[in-house]
């Protein structure tokens, strides 16, 4: 009988349960997506040469676990709030507390296990879809040991979520069975009024600002602090964000009501709506701010790695490739790319020395790349005749183009007479430069296969070989950044929409009252827009500040400034964030303005 009553309550509140299930499914799906990368050590080792990546992912797992803990705590409180009135009624009609306790525990566990299993399956499908989209859009990207279904990630997700719901079920059992029936019946009618405690809030603000400042400093000095800096930033920024939201947001809502604009239109109603559940908002907004920073930061860094590939490809050599004794067909392939420059140099070689005709280099100067101030991206091109090239420390770049295997040989430039006296057979070196290596990468790849019978960059020199090496090193990081950025963005949207929509049914009667007293639909829409806009804007501002300071720690692995071209990912993210806002207010309006 008790189970029947519980199922009846479920049917009556199916919309609230749908919001709860969808939120939990997305949360577990995103956690699985992250763990599919974080726990796959073979993938991390094969797709990046940066040894710290595995440990960075471990710190990320800790942060995501903290976010998940708070998220499930909030989801459980939402589940509890839905059932308090029902369980109070059960007690009034004589149901035993032990039976109600069992029902509470089983219901909580059933909701958690079901949502987690479905979430893992959804996460697997999302991993497949997102990875295919990224692989197709990022060009010549090859991932090694990447798996959409990764059993250790599924186990980690299941253990975490089921464990947390076991604890939540026990908490619900103890909480409801020890609460008087009348208090359960009226639990949803008790507002959580914010109280200003100046001394406490001032301490929270000071500690919060200091904590965030320490976190920003540790990220900027990651070269000195190493992994300890990431750990310090993780703790201090999460703590500081929560303290600032908890102190400033409560103060802000109370303080704004004292200004004259709060009496205009429905501004007072909007502020009261925000104040009504103020304590829950601070926790959720702290989570959203961190997810905003993680999502925007990951996308920005991913696009940053992508933008560095062309720059890195150009710092190694002024020529795309060098071919020894190029055939007629290979010369035709070079001509088809319409190179900006092309030159042919004759040479005779021993094992340690390569002899060239000085006259050819005087007639067709060889261009080298010369770095300045020990910054590999601050360079200039130098056009060398034979005499200059003999003395230049950059003459190894000529050797690199001779199939990449003679980079340690010494070049010697001889007169035509001295050159003719050498007994070694004469060979030809053809070098060329296109307007863009990446644009011609398919043709260069075909040429490398034809001439060298391989595309391994160790077998030939030039800009194309450098492009292959850099792309192999950075494309994995680029994929990880974009993949995690999309995942965190989805979880951010899930958190915000869950927080807002979970209170929509409770808000419905308030908007009905406003409608009955003559409030126009335009005014109601304006109040909804403002209320939800606050919940989007505040964490967005904090998240942007976190990203701007957080990019400092990528200076040690990026050769260009991590802030280069930052406007593009910010603009893309702003568009997606605005889209989520519009979707949220549309759904919210349909619920509260029936």
C-alpha cells in the first residue's frame, strides 16, 4: 500500500522527477566523459609529450568530484523537498517510521543507480559524437588508444555516484524519520530569509579575496611551484569563490532592496525571488562559476594549441622540404603547389662533409631562420651567400634538408675548380617554399611518401617535418581541451537549468497571483528575464576573471602567449552561453506562465 502511494506521488510530480533525472543523467554522463580521458593512461602518454598531463588530470578529477559532491547534495535536497509533504501525510495516516525510512532509502538509491547507469550510456554516446566532430573539424588528427567505452571510467563513475547516493539515502532516512509530521507538511512554506551579519561577511570577503589571490599567484608561478602550484590553486580558488559568493550575494540582495529602483515595476518581486532561496543559490552559483572557468579555459587553451601549430612550423626552417635527386614527376608535384621560392644546389658528399659550389649560393642565396633573444618565436630570415653561410651558426638548416639524416654533417663551399676535382658522385638538392604548409599538407604528404617512402618527420627536414612533429605533440592537447570544454559546458548548462527549473513549480503560484492582480504578460516576462539573467551573469563574470588569470599557467608549455586570439573562443563561448540562457527562460516561462 505504501509503495502504491509513493508511485502515485511520483505520477503527480513526473515533471519534477524528469528535471531531477535529466540533471543527474547529464552529471554522470559528463563525469564519465572526463574519466574516459583521465583514467586512460595509454591515451594520455601516446597523445602528448608533456609528462605532467596525467597528474593535471588527477587534479581535475578531484575538482570534478567536489563539484559532483555538491551537485548530488543539491539534487538530493531537491528530491527530499519533493517528498517531505508526501511522507508527512503518510505519518499522519499511521504509517510506521521504519517503513517510511526503508521507502526513502530505496527510492533515493533507485533514483541514483538508474540515473547513473543511463548517464554512463549517454556519456559513452556523447564521447563518440563529440570525438568524431572534433576529429573531423581539427584536420589531420590521429588519436592513439582513445576509446569511447572505457571500463575503468565506467566503474569509477558508478562507484562514486552509487556511493554518494547510499550516503544520501541514509541522510534522508535519518532526516525525515526524526522530523515531526506537521513540520514535514509545511516544510516548503518556510522561507530562507537572508540575514546580514556584517562581521562574518567581512571575514568571508577578506578570506575569499586572499584565497583567490593566492590561487592566481600560484598559477602564474607554476614554473617554480610545479605540481604543488596546481594543488594550491585548486584548493584556494574553489574556497575563495564559495566564500565570495556566500558573502557578497547575500549582502547584494539585501542591499539592493533599499534602493529606489527596487520599488519600480516588479524589481522588488525579482529581488525577493532571488532572496527566497539565497543559501542554495550561493552553492550552485559557486559550482557554475568554476564550471564556467573550466569550460571556457579548456576551449581557449585548446584553440590556443591549434593556433600555435602554424607558428611553430615556421621557426625551424625557411623551406618546406628538401629533395635529393628529385625525379621529373616529383618536380611536377612541386610545381603544382606553385611555390614562392625554389632552388637547386649541386653537392658531393662524404660521411662527415658535404661539398657545395659557392657560385650557386652566390647566385641563389640560401635563406635561414635566426632566433633572437632566446625566444624561438622572435626570429628573422637571413639571405646567405656562400661566405655568410659558411660562418653562420644556422647552416645546419641546409643539412636538415638533405633527407634529414645529414644534420650533423659540415657544409663546405668550394670554387668551381676545386669542386670539379672531387671524386665523389654529384647529386642535386632541390628546396622549395610554399605560401602555407598547412594549406598544402596533403600534397606535401603525398610528395614525402613518394620520395622518402615514409611520412616520418625524422627522415626529412624542413617546415613540413616540423609541422608533423608539432601537430603530433599539440593535436592531442588540442583535442583534450576542446573535448573537456564541451563536456564542462554541458555540465554547466545542466547545473544552471536544474537549479532554475527545479524551483519552477514552486514559483508557479506566485506568478499566478501577479497575473490575478493585473500584471501584464510583458512585465512577467521582464521579471523572469532579469531573475534568470542574474543567475547567468554573476558566475559568468567570476568565471571570466578566473580564466584570464588561469591562462598564466600555460605559458610554460605554450611558445606563444596564451592570450593570443583570445577574443575568438570568448566570442564563441558567449554565443553558446546566451543560447543556454534563452533556452532556460523559454522552458521556465512555459512552466510558470501557464
